[in-house]
């Protein structure tokens, strides 16, 4: 049920895409305590984006999960920003992360919901 969606204006090389997908999947599983088999990751590179009037490298990230706490959001913010800095050379001050704690009854899967 945890989901992380990354949109960035940075080009993500094909050979790095799989590695980055796996890194975010493992990170989200570890930080939320949820099994990785439920983690979904989406990456969109080379998007037309502007932040603070500049097109320097930037990212917008959506991170959603059932039962996401404020403490987990803080930790995830730091971890996600570190991955973006290391893998895509995006400075933490050029990243917005939107966190959502979704009620289980509003998260569908396998023909039903988690609630």
C-alpha cells in the first residue's frame, strides 16, 4: 500500500532506472515497516518543471501510505532527499515531498480495500 511517485526535470539514464526503483522500494518498506511486496514506485524523468523561477535540477515526490506517522514522514523526507542528492544530484532545497496518510478503507487492492 505504500506508494512513492517521483517527478523530476532530471534525465534518468535507463541503466539507473531499475536501481533507483529498487532503492526507493526498499527504502519505503524499511521506513514504513510494510512488506516490500506491497510497495509501488513510479519515476518520471525529464519533465518540464520550474521551482523558484529556476529549472535547475528539482523533484516533486508524493509519498502515501496507510498509517503514515509524522515521525515516519520526517525520517522519509531526510532519506528520500539523500537518495535524490546521491543518485540524481538534486539538492534537498530543490525537493518538495507531499506525504499522505491514507485511511485503510480508502486504499483499494485486489478487488477490495485494506479496511
